[in-house]
C-alpha cells in the first residue's frame, strides 16, 4: 500500500511528535514505549521536537510518561534552546495549576469564576470551517470543537445541559455527581458525571459517540434527568443493558447511530481511537480508506469541494497523515503518489482525474 505522506521535513516531524504525544495522553503500551524510544533515537531532531511539542501540552500523564522515558539527566550537551524546552516540560508539573488559573483569568474572561459555578451560565460556542478551538467552562470542563461546529451551553445549579447543534466536539467533563453533564444532539442525549468523550453529528439522525475515559449513557433526549443520574450512579459491570433506560458506553467503546437507531456498541482498538480522534491534534489519518471517503472527510475542513471525474478512482485506497485543512498538501500527495491530476473550476470545485 502506498503512503500518501512521508515524514522527512521539520514540519512533518512535528506532526509525528504531536501524534506520539496524543498517544501518551491516552497511555502508551509497552510496545509503543519501545517504538517511541526507537523513533527518538533515529534522529536528535525527533527527540528535541517531541519535547518542544510536549511543552505546549497541558496534561500531567504526558509529562509523567516523558519524564519516565527520557530523564533530563541523560540529555548530553544541550544547547540553550533545548534546555529551555526541556525545562518547560520538567517544571510543567509544578506550575500546572497556577498556569491554568492564569489562563482561565486572562484568556477566558467571559467565563464566570469557578467560585460562581452554581450560577446559571449560558454560552454559544462555535468554530468556522477549517478551524478548531478549545474552551474551559466555569466548572473546569474542557470542550474542544472541531471544524464548523456549534454548541449551546446551559448550566444551572441542578444540571449541566449542552446542545450539539452541528459538527463535532470533545468533552473532558469535570466530575460532579450532583450535576449530570448532558449533551443533546437530535433525538439523543449523551450523559456523564465525569468522563471524556467525543460526539460527532452528521445530521439529526446520524451521529457517533467515542468514549475514551469513564462511561456515557445514551438515552432519548426527553428521558428524565433523575432516572439518568440514578443510572450513572448505580450501574456497574454486572448491570444488564436491558435494565438500563438507554445504552451504556464505556471507555474504549464506540456507538454509531444511523437514522435514529443505535448499532451494537463496538469495542475499538487504540489505533482506531487514534485515527478517529486525530482531528484533536489538527490532523487527519487515513489507513486504507477509499479516495471518495477520504475526500468526504477532508471536505469538512475546507470550503473547497472535490469532484472525481473517473469512477475507477473512487475506490483507490489512501493512507497517510495530513493537516486537516491542508488541501494543497493533499493534492500534491495525490499527484506524486497516485498520478492524479487536479484542476480548479468555478464555485471552488477541485476536479480530479488520472493522468494520461
């Protein structure tokens, strides 16, 4: 299988480093730890870039993993820039909480103080096509929006209610057993007490839930909040699905809803989670998808539209890593790896055809 993208440039090394960091965020397996060490030892720029990217990453698990794999005392003759990066990574654990407090006060002044979290809070969060953005709520919940997404926020002292109007979002929910966190999308609701999950809405009938930590209960949007709350507090691994008011999805599982009907919950591999959630690092990962499916995904991140002129091209298999909104990079890779020519026509449409 041909790879659409190869990693040689500084920019591509940075992309690979970001992917390694996102894997550390969910936890590396022993084999992955060995692979990471091998990758870092291939080139000194791999190691330094990894530390540079980690200095921007606000997560204790990543910093712990790095400090265990690459103790600072083993780095020989670092230059000044490298020292600054390494120190940034090593002291982040100490300064994490004070830094977060500073960011919340200076970067997000429109959110209420955490001491006011019992007051009603309403907010409209949105991103334009081709962009992602992150927000911190008054209770400490982090919300990351994908391209062309809208979320409506409605907090009260009794519950935390959100509506995913369109698009895709990752929710890192602050734990609060007294106030369930409910995301409504179409006719379904996704409710948690404290967990991390991702919801993608294609339309009112079709959506997808991926849970990376904790558990989420899928119910009808009009299900009683007290029933949902009691279920989340009491359900355990022995609870039968038939006894629940909805479908319970736990860490490492994915639920797909098509035409309002939820398919059986699917256990997914870590690699699949990585591919599905690569957008959170501004990336798209394809691993054997058809060209038509890959272009459909790319279209979410750009105002450009693609038209395949030769039907034989639609099922060509595509693999590679791409920046989510880098259409020019995608077209160049398709040309060099698959001999596909492109031209731009009216209405921002890109025409694709096999070269003669």
